[in-house]
């Protein structure tokens, strides 16, 4: 497994259905563990990716016959994951940090993604679809 | 992996014990919500969640907890969680949920 | 899980590297089991798909930086899987049934695929790449 | 899942015992081939494959068996297989390999 990889891309196109989120977690677990991420990092990546996929499925406004795309870019020292839907998009400016003390049930997803991943970028806009890109760096061995 | 739920009322401590086994995500959160609602309709009480076999949860599951807390707090009841995996504790910590429900260990 | 699905498509694009074949098996296991295939059928599908992917990786003649594509079409009563590479192709006419008594080490893959799946079609040709499509039908409940 | 291999020589029966755990596919067949070649270099003998924990094999693994059989048959030795999963037995049956190596149960 330890040959030199410069850059590899794996892409998954999946229907907008909640049933597939667990399958996507299986896929990313396989990728991340073969890259050498530890258990804690793998859990972080699984949660962040699931949040992004849940958003595409719940908020994208696409029908179950349409697909969204998860792209994994595997480099020597980092994993970059993008989740792109072709749905209705939204305005990132209106996003607020969650106010848990008010017991709001929503608004945790993107906050969690930003907390767990090293770098997060969102490209979205009204009827442009949404693409969220998140990076996890491999930690240096101690 | 799906989600299995076992619920029972502990008469001694007067609370619901909810054993979650598997994964709570967008696909299974609805089952959890339904189970909790049925419990609380049958009998109001605090809920202890046993996390020994809870492999995964994300915001779709945490939202169920938050919605339930909203109901329970009105009656001075609470959610207690026990034996959660480190990754799940981390998630409660990040979101601040560990300050609202009771982490028993 | 039992809502009506007419036709769903899942697509996976993967580098030509042997490391990924086990990940593809995880994916198809998730798909096939949620469709209701039994353990025996799932094993058949895993083997057939792995054979097709091994062929794309071994014989396609592509570099590890190039990708091949696995497409799953999920219908009510059957799963259709295609494995397509953009490699050198070959001539199906020259394929022979394996002669095991002569202890030939090669030539088992396509024979196994045809034995395990209900319908198999191969489209290939010199420098046209190869696409193998295989179908497994859900058995009627007894 | 990867492949783990345990090998030991059974002096009583004068054969190699090879415990395969995990999956033999395009990625891991090379490890199996290497292990078998090392064994036979150390000592010529029949090989009994213990399949209790062999979860998966396909033609890339069967080819290693066939290549090994070719070597062994010259010396009147053989491959014996034991405790294979039904799906793997089916594969030996389809390919006719079950008529060439010895299926012990
Ligand atoms: N892929 C998407 N398509 C459209 N809107 C989205 C998408 N992702 C997020 N949003 C919008 O951003 C809001 C915040 O998302 P998030 O932080 O994940 O919380 P939640 O999903 O619980 O609302 C959502 O309520 C939704 O309005
Ligand atoms: N995707 C492919 N691209 C090019 N050639 C292929 C491909 N798949 C199969 N072949 C050709 O068909 C032959 C038979 O394949 P197969 O039955 O799987 O046996 P094996 O892979 O053991 O040779 C291969 O040896 C190869 O020449």
C-alpha cells in the first residue's frame, strides 16, 4: 500500500436518498484508513462528510431520481472531499452559528463540519447548486 | 448498518432506558424520533441513553436529542447519556450539548 | 427502505489500482443487500464485479493515474452493473473456455462472471476500451 | 480487509498447513504467492489450506492455487482444502478446481 501516490481521484455519484449516506461512510472509511488516518480522524471525516451529504439530500431540493457527486482527492498528506449538488443553493451569508441554549434543532451541520475538518470552502448561490469542499491533513507522526 | 432501539422503563430510578445499537444518521433519525415520542406519550420521564453499542451519530441524531430536551425541560426532566464512544463525546463537546444534557461518565 | 424505486443509478470512478477492488466490493455489498439479495447472491455479485475490475486494472493497460468507471443500475427486480475502462480493449472472439486440466493459470475471470451472473454482455475492441455489463435478477420469494 | 497468512509444517502428517484469514483478491494474491513459494523452497510438501476465516477469494487467488498445483503435481504432492465457506466451494465447483485439488469436507 505504500507506493508513492501523487494525486488520485475517486468520484461517487449517488441519488438524493438518505439510504446512501451510510454507504458513503463505508467508502470514505476505506479511503481514509488506507491513507493512514487514525481512528479519531476517520470518525471526524465520516461525520463531516455525512453532514455534507445530508445537506445535499435534505436541502438541495432535488428529487430522488437526481444524483449528487462526492469527489475524493487523495494526496500524500491530505484528503480533500467535495460534495456537490445541482439543487437550489442558498446564501452562505445568512448562516449563523448555532445557538444551542435556545434548543434550536437545526443549523448544526456546517458548524460541525468546520469544527472537524482543517479547511472548509462553500460555493453556492441561488439556483447554482452547492459545492462544499473540506480538507483533512494527515498528522505528522510524533 | 442500521439502527436498533431497545427501550424499557426503570421503575427504581423512574426513568426510561434507551439502548441504541448501530448508526443514527439522516436515514435512521426518524426511527429514533418515533421511538422517543412513543415512550414519552406512554409515560413522561427522563431518558438515559446507553451508548455502548452506538457506533455513529451526527447532527441529524443530535437534533432528535435537542427536540426531546425541549419537551423534557418543561417538566424538569432531562436526557442522561452513558458509555458513549470518544468520537461521540467529542461531538457533544463541540456542539456544547454536553452542557445541556447529563453526561454520566 | 421499501419505497418504490423505478430506477436509480450509482456511479463510481476509481483509479486503476488493485487496492480499490475491496472498496468496490464494500459498495456493491451495501447496494445489493439493501435491495434484498440473499447472502449467496451477494457473494456471486461481489466475485463477478471483482473479476471485471481486476480485468480493467490488469489488462486495460491504463496507468494508475487514469480511472475506470463502475455503474450500478438499481431496479425493482434486478441489479445491472457495468465496468468500463478506456484502455486497449481486446478481441472477444479469441476468448476460450478455461482448460483447467492443463493447469492454465489465466482465463478464468470472464468464465466465472458468466457462471455467476444472469446475463453478461461485453463491448470491446482494439483501442476502444472495454465495457462489461452484467445483470443479477432478484429471485422471487418462494 | 486485508489478508493474513499463518503457515506451519505439520510433522505428523508431513504437510504444510496454511491458515488464510481475510480476502484474497488482485491486491493480496501476490502475498499469498510469495508465502507459498517461500514454504516450498524451505521444504517440499503438500499444502492444506484452512478456510475457516477465508472470507473471499476470486480468480486471482485461484490462479495462485493452480500455479502451485502445477509445481506440486510433478512431485506427486497436492493441495488440500478444509472448512471453506459455501460461496468459495461454489467457485471451486464452477471452475472444476474441486476435481483437481482435494476438498476435505
Ligand atoms: N446543499 C445545500 N443546499 C441548499 N441549502 C443548504 C445546503 N446545505 C446547507 N444549506 C442551508 O444551510 C442551512 C444550514 O445548514 P446546516 O448547518 O447543515 O444545518 P441544518 O441542516 O441542520 O439546517 C440549512 O438549513 C440550509 O438552509
Ligand atoms: N478490460 C480488459 N481490457 C483488455 N483486455 C481484457 C480485459 N478484460 C479481459 N481482457 C482479455 O481477456 C482475457 C481473458 O480474461 P479473463 O477471462 O478475465 O482471464 P484472465 O484475466 O485470467 O486472463 C485476458 O487475458 C485479456 O487478454
